[in-house]
C-alpha cells in the first residue's frame, strides 16, 4: 500500500502544478500561486521517497485496480490516492484512524499538505482528468477500494462512509 501512496503523492504534486496553469489576470498573482504549489512539491516528493525507502512491497489494491480497469500503474495509484485524499478530509476521526490502520501511511497525505488540494469530489474529478482518466472511472474504482478494505476487515461504518462520500 505504501507504493500507492508514493505514486499518489507524486501524482497529486503534479495536480498542484497543473492547477496553476489557468489564466491569471495578473502575472504577479500567477507567480505567487506557482510558488505556493512549488513549495508543496518538495515535501510531497520527500514523503514519497521516505515511504518508498521504508517498503518496496507491491500493493494488491493498486494491482487489482490496474488489472481490472486496464490502467497504468500511475493512473491506478493516482486515482486511489485522490480518493484517499478526499477521505482524509471528510471522514470522522474514528474512521480516519481506522483507515490509517488498514492502509499504513495514508496519514502522509495530510502531512504533505496535498489533502488541501483535493477536498471534495470535484477535486477528485480534476485529479482523474490530470491523470488522463475519465472521471466516470471513479464509479468503477471506488467499489474496488471498498471491497479491498472489507477484505482487510474494515468496519461497516468506514465502508459505508466511504461509499457515501465517493458517490
């Protein structure tokens, strides 16, 4: 699962960069926004490298999503990461804690500040688009994630909360 977070952090860093590509009425405002996003990239990559160095285990969840939906590894992991980011923003503290136990390292999304970029499902859709994914794939990835969590003995409260959140 740490591989998922590594690529997710990297993908989300790219989303941060891409979000600054829009037209700005002022060059100074655009430069300031780009500087803010650039400041997020360093910590995200450092966190990703740290997680990578801790474990090189393959993620069965990412592999399952990749294989079942014919996605690249980066797309599968980035999509899962986007969903986990919004979950970190919206879940109750008990559900966040449980999710952190089921997916070790998911709290790293908070510590990088990248969860502030994806705070709702509109943000998830934007992240999917930046990964080259049709946002309609959200409805195909979410059941795979909740099935995985159920297979890891997630509580029905967590699974139901995620299902409602990811609609």
